[in-house]
C-alpha cells in the first residue's frame, strides 16, 4: 500500500463553559475559561494547517451529535471525527492505529500547548524520518505531542493519565519496545492560572 505522509490528529474538547479548561475557572471565570479554550482550539488548528506536513484531523468530545458541532464551521480539508468511549489511552490508541493504516507517520496532540506551533510540528515530522517515534514532554510530567511511525498498544495501556508519571512511563514503554525515540524540547501546557506566563508572545489573548 502506498501510504500518504504525516497525519496530524488534534484531540480536543468542545470549548464550552464548564466543560473545557475548568482548572482556569478560578482565575478567568467560567465564560472566560471557555473563551480562552476557544482561542487555544483555533490557535492549534491554525498551526497544524500552517505546518503543511500532511493531513489534519480534529478528533473531538463530546460526540458529533452535540449541538455545538452543528454550528461550528471548520477550515477546509480538516477531517472531523469523534473520540468515542474509554479513557484517554483507549481513545488515542484507536485514532493512532487507524491513522497509521493509511499514513507513514502520525502526530498526536492536544490543544493545551500553544508552543506547539507550525515550526515545532515541522521539526517533529522531520525527526520521524530518522526515528521510530518522538515525544514532547511538558513541565507537569505529561506530554504534549507524540509522533509515531508504527503502532503498539502498550504505549497507551496502564498509563496513569493526568499525573506526573505519564511522560516517564511512556519513555519506559519506548525503551521496552527498543524503538529509536527523539526526545523533543520540553514545553508547557496551559492548565492552571500559573501556567499563563508560558503563553507565547504572539499568542492572541
């Protein structure tokens, strides 16, 4: 099979009040946190497209039957899918396995890290030309981006999601698989009020 090149999958929550960026509500208020979530959402899509390294998919929750998506207009050439059931690992695993059936590489990312700009995504894709995988650690112990050339379910199983062990245990999985992995530059998720200082200078707030 002649596989296409890189496929970017953005995992995103609908930027709804009380649903997205809830840990920022004490600082920004419920509506303010939702507006900020929408800016992160739009910023991520813009840079994924600007990277120009392959196709882009937006994999969302809640399901596509939710009223929010009925009124949402996506840029052209973005595939809209839903995350489905299960924990984060199960949802990411399904998406990654599906993508790698038709693409040489996949980049899995969320919307919490505005430092994942177009240039960073291009650099990650380049690393996959000479590595089996790449990973972007974030300062809270998780990761903001995972790049893969092959699928293995162990990368998504038994991980205590939303803890400071996520990145460490994922690197252990890579070592067990004996994959060559590019350890990318550490970035910062914007989850708490104290994280707002890490917003890029060009991020429009």
